[in-house]
C-alpha cells in the first residue's frame, strides 16, 4: 500500500471545507478504498502535512476517543469555531454537517442546507 494510498487519503481530507465533516469510512470510499476506514486514521496519524484533520469524525458523528484527551478537546473546539454544532449526546448531526464529497463552491462559511 504505502505512500500512494496515504496520499490519496490525505488529498481527500484536504478538500473537506470549513464547517463540514466527513467520516473515516466516507474518506476511504472517496479515496477508492471502500471498507478501509482504519487506513484513514493511520494516514492522518502518520502525516506531517498540514490538513484539516479535525473535520474527520466517526460514523456515529462523534469525535473518536484517543489516548490523548487534549486532541479530542482541540478537535471539538476547532469544529465549534467553524460553526459545527454538537447535539446533547456530543454528536455532530451528519444530515446537516456531512460534506458531500464535492468541492464547496460557496467556500468556507457558505450556506448549509
């Protein structure tokens, strides 16, 4: 697999617009790696490339638990600063905030349906 697979994943993550989120599985599918959601986490962890990593969440709409709780808090704060809201269970309403995989022509802060 190696660097080409990681590059494909990271290229997808780089396209997630501000104020939107994508799931690990969704990124894997968009990178042509359906069923390989764990690879997305590995690629993000290994990357030194500046990316909007905080916009990647799990399929339940939650920030994935990490050994380092600082990263979870930082991710929450970064998403909230972009206007992403969390429900009473700490989940992002995916129907409202999930990125559709297309480049957002309205840019950051654009209208959301």
